């Protein structure tokens, strides 16, 4: 299966009819293989491009001349070397290999000021690590908003020995939301201070449950760096070229979907074809037949498509979940022998009472009845492999942690975890621990009840302990979904607690399994707690900085949570935490390092929705000799000069 490419298009080229062709050159990656080591030389710098064919160019980051960054493919357990040179004149950078465990190499995780000092303009840095686990992964900058400007690319790790299933084609479908006017810094500032377009304030959109999306001015959707600008006022588009996937009649093809975007989930479907969903976040699942799969920022899903329909062209659609707004990324499934140079005329399969459509990974529990769509939520998926007994049913001691991802506050509502707005350390915290002074006091990972703190949040994990994290989206700062990503691990999703919805799928009330220890009503004590007045708070709904189970018997040192899936839960590294609800995940703390854990909505991460997992501190491996250092310079002397 081949991707059609336009060879040699210069940056910002205008077509004869006035339309603009997106920049999509060949994708060199200077590949060299020596023994079991695979390596690339990568150079990144600013360029201009028009990925959606819009008239004016926009600043992007090109990696080896490519937007988005080139696909890197390796085998499991290979040693990977990626040589990065920063050719940007005024920005630092770093590379995070999303999904990689980085076992024994935590200083190669690529988070600036957490695991390394940023790569300065003109500097180079060599990442070297073992490729694990096998599956669909990706790499991207972990500095500011560079990911959305093009510094992101697929990182595919093939199993060795090869999987038992053979394919006639194995391709990547990387989808993102796109703004062709503002680069990342402007987008972030407009989210903070108000989104105005043409003097008119733009309100946040919502999904059908009522959950809001942060104000990213979404103009076009891109698939593998290509898209079209649609004019919603007259239902037209600019005709820019789209990504084309060629298939042979009768063939079986694996699609690796990567969400590299900023804010909006996408529902992926292929007209006229059923999807067989086979993996999520690099881990195989029991196969599920579906009409569509939803991916949130940072997630990956793999599905199979059998090319058994009439020889023709078919739309591949990636539609946002917004209500009342049509945002779509498109590509074309092209059967060999069908017409070329023409848009498909296909339509999605109609959903009906007798033949409802199936959608995998719904971020809410149900669609309205009239849509005739059956949701399969992430907790209803099953992993292909059983959960290790020492983490699941055989675990004898489990440590509970409650982490609330939200925007609490009154006059100010920063992104936070347990009320802590994360501040980046001023040093590489992992490799310069004695110079790391911005750690939050006390327990290190939560603020006092109904207060907002600003510091570097750290959750200490003891080596070998089984950790059960309850990821919350509750209290005064709820209202937005949060796809939470954990570095250094894949976790098991053992329970999801959704809000209460009406029959049309709209949010009615929060899940009652959690006691925020504030003004939430405790269903077991049948009393309403009143929040004490704090410096940054007041009477009203709890910030939910110090939550626990509403039923004390659910704590792991007592009876434990009923209904946990401890046999074959799905294993992931990114999971959506629904507003008004929670997700329970488990890991074993056996990978020493300092691991970022954050919301993968770029605007939420940039505003401070992050903490660090300080895992097995006494066992942290030392960085390589000569590993670079950084920090503040304060001249305290009172002398002259």
C-alpha cells in the first residue's frame, strides 16, 4: 500500500487556478543500520507551508524538510539513536518518544527541564534508547506548542518475531486539528485571555454530553499533513489535495491511527467498510468490529480494513465530536483500477434501529437514541494478554492515589492537578536532583483543600509497590475532558466511572462514587459538607484537591473497589478522563525515573495540568558522563562590576 506523494513541490507554491497546494515533499530520514542499532540524523528548522491549501502561508517546523516529521520504523528491542540538531533561530526544543518505556534510560524521555535541559538553537543532542514496547507510537517536541507546528511524527516499533497476522499494507494515519493563521504561542495566549476573531468573541464548542472544548480556533483537519479548508457558510472547500491510500481489491490493510492534535477528539471511519479494531496505544486488544473509532489527543488505535467492496474511491473521515459545528479531516481510500483525480461520492453507512452503528472508545456513555449508535467505552475493551497476577487479582498490597485534573478557582482558574498548577523546574530535575528546589512542599502532589498552588508537583512512588491511581475530573474546575498521558509506563484501565446522563446523553450530575471532601453531597452519610473560606476560594463547590472514596470500604486497605476488571483490562498510556467522572488505573512501580504525567490537550498542559512521578528514587540510573546541565544564574555578591 503506497501513499501518493507530490514530489518536489516547493514551499508555498500556488497552483495555476489560484488554489494553493500544501507542502508535502519526499520524506528523507537518512537511515543507517549497523548491527542491532538503528539511527537517524534529524534537523529541525522553521519553514512556511499551507497544509490545508489556505491562501496565506503559516510558520511550521520542518524536520529534514518534512511536514509533518518523517516516519521512523524500528524493531522491538533494537537500540535506537536519533541525532537531533536544532536549526531554529530563537526556540529551544526536545523530543519525546511517546509510548516508549525508556527503561534504564529515563534521561532520554525528552521532557525539557524534567529529564533533560532543552536543546538550544544551534545545539545537537543524541537520543539513544531501547525500542519497547512494539506497536504504534510517535515522537514529538515536549517544548511549548511545537508539536502542533510540525515537530511530530510516527514512530513504529515492529514486533520481533513478527505478528502472526499478515497484511497487504501497513500504513499510518496521523490526524490533527489545524489553525492556518496562528502558530502555537498565539493560540495559547488566546485561550488564556479570550478568543476574538474579527472583533467577535468566539465561544467554546461542546460535545453532545455538554463537555466543553478549550478555545482552539479549529479551521481545518489534517491527515498526514494534508487537508482542505472548508467554508461552512456555503458548504464549499478549496479543493486542496488530500492524502490517498491505495489498496488492491481483496487485500487486508492495517491502519495505525495517531492523534497528534491539540484539543479535539476525532471519530475515524471509512465509508462502506467495517473496521476491525485490534490495538490501542501499542497493546493488542481482543478484536472488535466497529463502524468508527474515536481517538483523543495522544491516543493511538490500530484497525484493519478489508478491501472487499466495489472497485471505487471511498471517503476516510475524521470528524470532531462538536455539536453544531462541522470540523472534518478527510483522506481517500483508492481501489486500484478506480478513477483517479476525482473525489469519492461515497456516504457513511446509515445507522438504524435494526442495524445500529458501533463506535469504539466513546468519551461519554451514550449517544442520543435517534442516532442509533452503540458506544463501546474503553473499560469495555479487553486486552489480548492477561493482567499480571501480582498487579491484578493476586496483588496483596495496593496504594491508592487520587489525582484531580481540573481548572479550579474563583477569580483565577489555572489548569492543575489536585489544585497544583505545575511550574517547570529551572534545572533538569531528573539529572540535577540536588539543584531542584521548586518541588511542592509537604506531600508534594496536592494543594490544601480549596486553594491553588504553583510549584513543581511530585508524587513519590516506592519501588515495587502496586499503585492504583484514581484519575478524577470533578469539583469546581470540571467541564472539560482530559486525555491523561503517563510517561515511562503503560497502565491497566480497571474501571471507569461516568457521570449520570439523561436519555439523550446529556450530563445531569457528577458520579457519586467520589467524596471531594468539600460541598459535594456524601451519599452514604446523607449530609452536605460546607467548604471553608480560603485565600483563593470561597463558599461553594469543592476544588476536589483531596478526594477519597465516598464509601470508606472502597479503599484498598479495606474491601477495595467493587467491580474492578483485573483479568484482561485494556492496557494504555493515554486515557480520557470524562468530566464529572473518573478512571481507575494500575501500574507496578518497577521503572526507576522521573516521569511526566499530564493532560495531552496541549492548551491544558501548557497551562500547568501536569505532575511528575518520582519512581524508585534511590534506584535512578545515573545519566551518561558529560550529560548537559542547566539552571538559573543569580549573582549574590555585593562587589563592584
